[in-house]
């Protein structure tokens, strides 16, 4: 299987710090290989470490 895009939904949620680092290493390795990845996460530190680009979604105001 050779996917063109991988999508992760909260890949680091409920992981201890060591496993979180392993997931980060795997994602960075895939990034170096040129694979496009979409990561949905609340962990902004993690996102900033692995992202080329970020889209931050904010709640709509109720004005």
C-alpha cells in the first residue's frame, strides 16, 4: 500500500511522553519521505514540532 495522504485524529492523545516522542519521530520520518499528512490535534506543541503549515480553528463568535 502506498498512500498519497495520511490523516491522523489526535495521534498523541492518552500517550505517555515516551510514546508521544516515538509518534513524533515516525511522523517526521514520513514527512522527510515526502508523504503528505493531515493531523488533527489539540496538542499545539506537538503540531508546531511536526507541521510545515498550521490551520487553527477558533469558535465562531455569537455576536
